[in-house]
């Protein structure tokens, strides 16, 4: 009898619960809202004293400042609340406060700016006044002594970093691969948790850059104020995973979504962009292959109020006149509550879009062509023979 009771107790124990799934329909519960954006300031362009070469990233700084990373000029431009140019941070070189091959930045809790260097991967730390503050060297658990860690993006929480990067590796058969990761690092650069990994094979004798093979979450991840890591793992799936800081998948958010098919013009633009990416690999590029559709999720942002904003390929490309893009809004539980059509000039095919906390949005006009131009890939063809001025425009989101 005792044995039977024990068995009954064992079978009565609840099983460990997996992540909560929130599967939404195609329409938001609160409908579609038009949001008129108000221009606050602009910098760059033909008549401004500030000149930009290739703006990759825009972040908020302390006291309403805005940090603009130019990877061609290898420095961060700092603007005040009204858009007045204040100073630059960092420069190109090997010394303190300097980097080569900049490819990202983040801000630490105390306002220090970390300028990311691609290879070897590190964050060069610069104080608000431009003073060097040392550096954080990033290592890989599989190759802790390797300098071949490429930093491609990152965000900082109070006591850890979420870094998107990659390392070129060689397997036992001598085949080369690209190990991609979204990883938690301590503030001294030690790796601790992998949120997502992917390995892409590289054919060194006939190198073709394939969009799907080399796709990763470079622009599709964010940190919540509580330290959760949100990311869209797959290019061709509308899915967001929410992990605890320690890597446990806590929630999976989906919605019914129809991928947006590329036109012939959009396909050619995608080919030009991926030719520019493939040019970084240091070997002859024999061609590119691209997908027939735009990515289901193109970017996501976490907000202090707990909401999640998601940009989609359809929101970027299926636009009415006067609409910059349409973002899907999810509440803290993952429910699809609104779609917001953002009304202001701009075209995601040509311009970069950066959301900043505090109700601001920045459009960098001509950013896509600037990236291609730096890599000498068909800019004139894509832009119809015209080079658009690179301009940073800050809007208020009412």
C-alpha cells in the first residue's frame, strides 16, 4: 500500500512547465493608429557644418544627448537635446580611446560609451568628455586565446552585456565556418550564457554569399529594463523569444503573418546590399543569393513601459504615401495590442530607422547607399545615378 501511495504521489507531481506561448492573430486588439511625427532637429546634409560618411548606429545619451556612430569617420558625434553639435568621441587608431574597423556602440549605466571594434573584438570605453576609460576584450569559450572575435552589435544592462558577434572557425575536416552567437558577457568581457548560436559553412574556393545561410539576429534583439533578452531567431518566421538573463526561454511570441514578396527592384537592392556584406570576407565573391521575401521581422525595440515594438518586412515595404513604417506593438505579456503607422518622410529601402527611449525616432537618410558606397557596390545603380546626402533627422513620437 505504501509503495502504491508513493507511486501515486510521483505521478501526481506537476511536470516542469516550458516557455509560455502567446500566439496572436493577424490583427491587433486595439486596431491601427496613425502617429504623426514632429521634426525636432536635423544634422548633416549639403548645407550643414557637420558631415557624415557612413552612420551605422544612433543611441540616446545622458541628459537628452544623442550619440551618432559614423563607422567611416570612426567617431561618435554627440548632439544636445536641440540638435546642437557638442563634440566627438573616439577616433581611428591603436591608442587609448581609439579603434579600427568600428562596427557598433553601446552605453554603460554610468554614461560611458563603448565603441565596438570588429577585429579583434573589443569595446573601447570613452567617457562623456572624451577621456579614455580602458577597454573590454571579448573572448570565446571555444577559443579563449583567439583574437578572431568579431563584434557586430551589443547592448548593455546594469551588470552584463548582450553581444551579437561571430568567430571564423575550422572543423576537424579542415572546412571553414562562421560561428555566430548572441551571448551574455560580464562587464570584464568573460562569456557566460549563449542565448542563440548558429554555424554557417564557408566555401573558401567558391565563395557565394547566401542571405539565409548568413542571416542572424544582428538587428533583431533587445534588452528589457529587467534584464530579459528578446530576439527574433529566424529570418522567415514571425517569432520573438524572451529569455531570462540566465538564458532560460520564458516566453515565445508569435502572430499570424504573411511574408512580403520582393519585387524585381527590391530583389536587386537586396543583392547589392549583400554584395557589400560579402566584400568584407577578404576573398573573391563569386555571387550572392537572396530570398524571395523580405525578412518577417526586420528590427525590434524594448521600451521602458514594458512594450515591445516590432518592425516587419511588410510594415517597411507595404506602405501608404506619407507612412515611414508600421510597427507592431506587444504588451508585457506578449499580446498584440496595436499597430502604429508612423507618419513622416522617409523610405526604409534607402534610409535607416532608429528608435530612442523617451519618445524619439531618428531617420538617417541615404544610410543604405552610404553603406554600399563605402564598399564600392553599385550605389549609382541602386539610387538611379544620384547620391543622396547623408542626414540625421530626429523626430518626436507624439
